[in-house]
């Protein structure tokens, strides 16, 4: 008989389970450079979550999830 695991509470900021939330350990890195992080959808729910982690460290940064950036504002070419 399989046991049903209770849903673990998650941090709303880093989206990790509360037991392994890394928010308090993240540095705040101020930069004058505009930082835009592009993340593939399959990477969004990976356990490490480095794209999200980086975006939380960089105030004013943008995290976008997708696969086609050709129509995005500011796309170079």
C-alpha cells in the first residue's frame, strides 16, 4: 500500500520547500546594468533553480520563461 506524502509548504519567493529555502542566504547585488534572464520552460521547475536564484539576487532584473524570443521588445538583430 502506497503512502500519500503530504504537500510540503513552499517559500513564495524562491518557490523551494520551506526546509530548503535559500532566501536568507542570497546576496543583494546592485548593478546599473539591465539584466534580463531567459529561461527555457523545462528548466523552470528544476530543483536547483539557478535562473530564479540569480533573478532574486539582482534587484530590477527580469526573468522570462519561454523558447522563442524573436518577437520580444529589445530583441537584437
